[in-house]
C-alpha cells in the first residue's frame, strides 16, 4: 500500500530505523517538510509518495505505473531516450519493472525547495528494476535529490535504474544522484536526457562508498538552441570497488554547450574508469571535459578516457585529464602553516573532492561537503 | 640580546649533493636579518632547511630556535613553535580555498569565522575577493605575495623566513607588504630572515644585519646597506674576497 497521500505510512519516519538512517546518508530527509516532494521505493515497490501542500500546483509526483495509467500521453516519453534492447540490463528492466517515479515540474514554476526520491534495497540478494521519468516543463526550475542505497547484509544485490529526463524550453533542472551501496552490489543506472531551447540540465553524481561493480554512461542530447548540459562527478572508491563511470553530451543545437567534470579517488585495490565523451552535429557549439584522478596506495587504478569528436569548423572543444598522487609539495605547504601531515592530507583530499563543481545551493552543498569531509577524515 | 635563531655549523645535502656548508647565523629577538647572494647560491635552501623541509638533509650542525634544538623537528612542529615561512613561489592547491588556509593560519576550525581584526587585515591586504578561490591558483604575482604575507601575519610567528618578498610584486603591493611586516615585527618583537636581490623591500624594513651566501657558505656579516652597495659596485665575488681578506687578518 502506498504511503503518504492516503496510504498507511504517514511519514518517512515510519520506515524501519535502519532504512531511515541509511537513506539519510544519501541526502534523504525523513522530515518531508524540508522537501517539496518525497518518493521512496523500497525493494520491489513504492512505499511513500507525497507532494507537500504548498507545492501541489507546482509539481506532480507519482509512481510510474500509476502515472502511465493516469496520463495516456506519458507513453510517448516511456523508453523514448533509451533503447530497451541496449543491453541485458535494459532488457531485464523493461520486462521486470517494479516501479520508479514520475516527476513533473509544471510550466513556469520555480521550485526552490528540492524534491527527493530514494531507491532502496533491504532484502538479501534482491534485484531491483526501476524506471523514472522526469519532465521539467517550459520555463520551470527545480532541484532533485536522488539517493540510492542498501542496508548492510544485502549480499550480492543488483540495482538497475532507467531514468529519462525531458528538459523543456527555458527550463532548468539540477539532478543530484548520491549512491551508497554495500560492497557486494552490482549497479547499472541507465540515464539519458534531452535538453531543449535555452534549457539547462545539471547532472551530479556522488559516490563515496564501496560498490562491487558499477557501470553507467548517462547521455545528454543538447538539441535546443543555447541548451546547456553539465555533468559533474565526485567518486571515491576503496577496497575492491570497480566503478566505470562516464558522461556523454551530444551537442546538436546551435550555441549549445556542455561541460563534463569529474574527480576520482581510488584507494586499495579499487579501479575507477572515468570516461567522458563530447561530440557534436552542429558546428556552432562549445564543450569542455575535465577529469582528475588521485591514486592512494600501490594497487589502485584509474583509467581516464576523455573523448572528443568535433565536426565542423567553429566547434570549440577541449579536454584535460590528470591522474597522480597527492603532491608532497602541497602537503608540506600546509604543514608549514601548522597542520600535521594527516590533517594536511585530509584537507587536500577534501579539496580534491571539491563540491563547488556541483553548482548546488548552499544547503545541499554543505550536505555533500559533510560527506566528503567524512571520507577525507577516514583516510 | 637573547637569540631567536642560532644556526651552528650547518651542512645540508639535497639528493646527496652538498648544498650548504658550515653555515653560522645568529638572529636576535626583534632583529631583521638579510640574506644576499646570487641565484643558486643556496639562500632558499637555507630557509627550507630552517623550516625543516624533507629533502634538505642536515648532515652536520644544529638549528636552535628560541633556545631549543629543532634540528630533528618536523615542518609542522616548527610552524607551531613559531616559525613562519613566506615562499618565493607559493604552492597552489586545487580545491583548497584561500579562506581555508587563512583559518588554519589563524588557528581556527573550518566552521569558525575569522575575528573582526583578522577580517580587517584581509581587507587591508585587498584579498577579500579571493577568499573562495583555490589558494594561489591563477593568482597574479602581487596576489600571491599578499596572500603569503597575510597568512604569516595571521600565524603570529616569532620568526619570519621571507624568500624574496619583493620579487614579482607591483609597487603598491610591495609597500603594503613591507609596511605590514615592519609593523608586525615592531609590535610583537618578532624577528625575520629575509632574502632579497635588489633590496627593494629594505626601503620599508628596518634591517640591522646582513650576510652574503656564495658557494654554499656565508662570507660576510655587515650592515645591509653596506653589503648591498658593495655588491652593486663590485659584485658578489669581490664581496667574498674582501671578507676573506678581513678574516685572514
């Protein structure tokens, strides 16, 4: 039974304590008042979906299955940007979809308070398949926090999430995905966005906890004139984590722009593959790709693969990639200001995982800053 | 007069190459001491060795600070004892903001604010607009030097090691830096060891003593204006020859 509107669950606090606590680590507030709308998908089904009273004429939030029934037109958006047959994961997701959310920001509405959604696995070896559709209607603006997590002891669980974003004319959407999986989880997000005239899509990805195997390569199609896509990732991998994370922007509209920035830290035996891909069909475009990696320990691996495919005179694309260890000179500079070696190292790592690349409002920025501080202190 | 710094018979190697040999310097409390010498003579190495940077290996001799032997202490221990170093080419650190470093220098936690007096000093150094920028990254020469000296003043050190505070700096920044250092030294009875080539910063600093470092060792102790004039007229070599002559007598 779906909670929130008319179901049993009155508040997210009614979820098991362990779930609430873990969800908080991926930015999910159990006090719904701090969010304009909240959605919670636990294992195989949605358990909570609620739009706060003040936002009912600004946003719509529904379970995807319910939404597809309610809005016939939504079929036009379902599996529109991602091919069902792309790989075994998309195929499985199309055949076994359990739920997911439909979020719509109504035309012209500026929603300052973030919407939140959580995809949560609590069952042992559970395979979760969800499908989300997000539509920012013309002239709208919103922030979405999307947290995904598992409780401990879920074993070799699997999460496959399909997300399709439609960023309409003159709208602006900032989507921040925060992951916190158990070290045995396999994760396959499949995301794509289309960005129309004068619209902007900011997609942030934060993963600071171990995962068994993660592979994702979201793409933004900047179809509109003056459309903008901005991907930023903060990744920290330790233990035996394997993360293959990329971002792709296809610049099709005149004067469209894209920026892909990533910061990756690999420790122990962890591997991070940091991909970036910028390409264009329209020659009047601009793109920049930047990936920086930091290696800690002798066995850690970072493979940076930045790609540019520029077609036509006038296309302006650049990339920079740098992978290395923490510079001793930086450590000793800070030590000369009185920090111990450990304190200096922690500060440099915290600085490396620079939250300012995410372009978040101050409340969300300090939330993620707290997470990166915990990582840097733990090293 | 009590000494703040005593360098006794100090020999230093970098990558097994002898860089400094049998160095002796004494700096009194409240004194500003100037270090002259051509490029590559070992001036920066001496400051780095006093600050305790790894790679500057002390093979012989000792460094005493405020009466205590600090030869084996780490960089941060020396900083906390009261030695502050202003680098010639300050290190940039991506993601670490100028404000973060200023707070460290002022002994503040990251969630604490600078005091009103400290904020006034930031304003005076005209660095407010750079507070949220990555420290030293893409700063101009003047901005770097102002940020560097401001950091030192917030640390309130007993001894300032200043490596060419007057190089790459515009005249206004130079005056500000020079005047503020002099004011700080006077007010706190602090001391300073200053490297300068042209001596521009000496227009603002009341330096009493100076020496010349050449071929890894020190050759002359005298008033800064006397030495600077000699170097200008006759060059470093002549300075050394004259000193050796005096010593022989």
